[in-house]
C-alpha cells in the first residue's frame, strides 16, 4: 500500500518545502521508500536537496506533465533522481511555468499528474508532493492525485481566512475529482511558544477546525538551524540532530506513520 500526501497552502513561506524535505527524510530513515515530487516552478525543494542548477537537469516534472498532456509514453524512471537511501526526487525547474500554461487546454487537465502518480505508487510507500503557493491548476492536480493533504500553517499571522479558502478547495476537489481525499492534518510551523500571539492563533484554529479537521499534536518550533537546512542542502537530522526542530520532525514522522496508509 502506498500513500500520497500533498503538502499545500496557498500562503507562501509557511514551511511546505521544509516539511516535505524533513518528513521525507524521516520516513526514509524509518525504512519507507519515499518519492518527493517538486511541483513548484521555483524549485525550492530541488535546490534544497542540493541540485543547484535545476534548469540544467536532463528531465523534470515538467517533462512528465508535458508527456501526459501530449499523450506520449513516459520512459521508465524519467526525471527521477536517487537522492539517498530510500529517497528519490522528481525535480522541478522553471519549465514548469510554461507547462502549467499549456495544461489549460489539455483534456482532463485536473487529472494529468494523477495519471503519472498512479503508476509511481507501485514503487513507493510514500509520495510527498511539494505544492507551490497558489491554488491554481498544479495544486489542484496535486490534490486530485493525493490520498491526503498536509497543511503547514505558520503560527505567526492570522491564518483563518486563508485556511477557509484552502479547505473549500480541498472539499471541492474531493467532491468532483477525488473522493478518497482526506486531510492528514494542520501542522503548525515556526511556532514560538513564548509569544501569546502564537498561542492565541493555535487556540483559534483549534476552535474553528479542530473538531472536523485533524491538527497534528506535533508543532514545528521556530529554529534558525531549520532555516539554514536549504542553504546547506542537508535535512535537519543530519544538520542539527540534537536540536528541537529535528526532534519535532521526528515526532511528526511518527504521527504520519501512525496514521498509516
Ligand atoms: N521551523 C522553522 N524555523 C525557522 N525558519 C524556518 C522554519 N521552517 C522553515 N523556515 C524558513 O522559512 C522560509 C520558508 O520556508 P519554506 O520554503 O519551507 O516555505 P514554503 O511554504 O515552502 O514557501 P513557498 O510558499 O515559497 O514555497 C525558508 O527560508 C525556510 O528556511
Ligand atoms: Mg516551497
């Protein structure tokens, strides 16, 4: 059994990419076979994993999408980079922007990525999709391909309004395109428990959504070491194994494993 988790929030800079990278590394070190899909033309995940010139890669997720759109065969393993034990990456680059435009007129344009992911499921236990900060066609494709959505929320601004829009989109996709879609959980990131503000937001979100929408009991603390991981191209367990962010991501990994497939 495989599980496909889309990591999405249309708000930028909330910790989507950092969470994909570190949850992915946590699952891989727990012995799970993991594929990370970079579905953002900014290519932050690709860059963070150390592939510093994404535009020079031989193939990327853009090639996969354009082959599906044009109904062409996809050669085995096209674009896949083996990053480390148990962990592969389907990288991205700026070509994805052009491909996104070309999807607008494609047949079943919301289901293009799903066609690929359904085949990739056979090879992996977990597929994590790093979405871009928008609710456009690429993110809808990710939601249509996924079993669940993990929603990182930065506990430093009033997130409720943005979350309503995201949750509405998730339910629309569930109704029209992908009935198995569920919410894996809201994940608070960059939490500074010393500030009353963070606590208030967490309470507010718990009140508004906690009963119907799961909230991870793990919170990711604000951590300078975590913010440095993309620069040094290391996951948090290698970069700062004893730090609070590493133990939080490890607890998150356990929660996700406990949810099962
Ligand atoms: N726990 C943390 N503590 C401090 N800084 C963090 C933490 N997690 C991530 N950051 C930093 O915050 C910034 C945004 O994180 P990240 O790139 O993961 O967010 P994102 O939601 O993927 O952004 P985008 O919407 O642009 O794709 C980055 O500079 C990252 O290094
Ligand atoms: Mg990102």
